[in-house]
C-alpha cells in the first residue's frame, strides 16, 4: 500500500532535514515532494536539479500559460489534463536510484487557469501509487493546508520548536485540517534540536496528537547543510539520523 506522509511545522524548525533523514530510513522507491517556496530539499539530498534540467510544476504551468496566449484560439481551448500530465512527468520528475522528487515552485501568474497546488492534488493519487512512500515537505505556515495539496494522508509529522507559537501551530493544524477536510490517521509530534529533554515533557499529553521523540542537535546536520553536502551521506552513527529512524519506527514504519 502506498503511504503518504506530510511533514509540517513553523519556519526553520527542521522540517526539510527531517524529510531528508526520513528518506534515508524508509522503504523505497520514494517520491519526495518539495512544496516549500524555499526549494531547499533538493540541496539537502544532493540532487542537482539544474544539471538534470528539472523544472518545477510552477515553471511548467507558467510556460504553458505563456505559450497558450500565443496559440490560436482553438488550441487555447484544448483540454490540457493529458498534456499536463505528460509535460510534468517529462520535465518535473527528478529521478534517482532511491527516490524521485517533484518541486512545486513559486512562479505563477495571476489569472493563471490553475494553481500549481491544484495540479499537484490532481496528479498525486495516481503518481503516488507507483511508490512505497510519498513524503511531502510542507512550507512553514498553514496556508498550504487551506490549499489542500492532498486530501488524504496517512500521517502528519509536526516538527516543533520549544515555543508557545509551536503549540498553537499544532492546534491550528488540527483545526484547519478538520475544517477543510484533510483526512489523516495520526498527528505525530517531533521535538526539534532546540528542545531540551526535560522540555519535551510538555508534548506528551496534547489532545489528538502523539509525541514520538526528539531530533537532537547534530553538528554534522548543520555543517552538511552549510557545505551543500547531502544528508544522505551523514555517517551511520549520526545522532540526528538515528533519532529520526527511532521516531519513524515508533510510528510503526518499517525502517532500515
Ligand atoms: N538536528 C539538527 N541539528 C543541528 N542543526 C539542525 C538540526 N535539524 C535542523 N538543523 C538546522 O536548522 C536549520 C533549519 O533546518 P531545515 O532547513 O531543515 O528547517 P525547515 O523547517 O525546513 O526550514 P524552512 O521553514 O525554512 O523550510 C538548518 O540550518 C539545519 O541544518
Ligand atoms: Mg524547509
């Protein structure tokens, strides 16, 4: 069964690092989706999207929009669903031995006939069926929930920092998901590296959530990020990597 995970949380908590490290331990093949306007996931995984000429979904939509404006009227009204699927597959899917990746991107025009999120939501169920696991790296903030990139996910992992705002953020994730009808099994909490072990006690009894563990501070994670080196190359004894493995195992995922 194809599984879909969403990783969310406030800005800079460690969402993308968690996604990259989760990819290290979960079953393959994996589809990783970078839905963050920052587009930093590829770099964390050593994926050079420029070298492979991989485009974002937004770029492809923009190009189609620009071309359609110049096309004769009868072509402009042509149904685009199949054409889009083909173009996205050919231009946007980064492929590697263990994971494939799609980047949502940021470029779209007002008056564009559809939003990149809508496209992703439309193609995702069929696409995700080809993978053991799909992991979505969400942007900070909650607007992406409103826009519903996915309707149905298995688990949401909220990466938290030790702030009152982070707690409020988790409450809002629950509220907005219920309001807009995002269906999920579990809302898992992960304490980021800024939590002390004692501070994590506060995460144990938050209604509707399950606290799984802490991703401790790991100087290598920071250093690799700064050097643009893939987190997939972290040493086997990396504390952050081992912690993520543990967290996923507690959530019932088969890990290696
Ligand atoms: N366990 C850790 N130990 C040390 N540094 C970490 C750890 N996890 C994340 N970091 C560092 O924290 C910073 C933010 O991490 P990351 O980019 O994963 O966060 P994010 O939530 O995806 O941020 P954004 O909201 O900007 O997308 C990075 O410099 C990263 O290297
Ligand atoms: Mg990020």
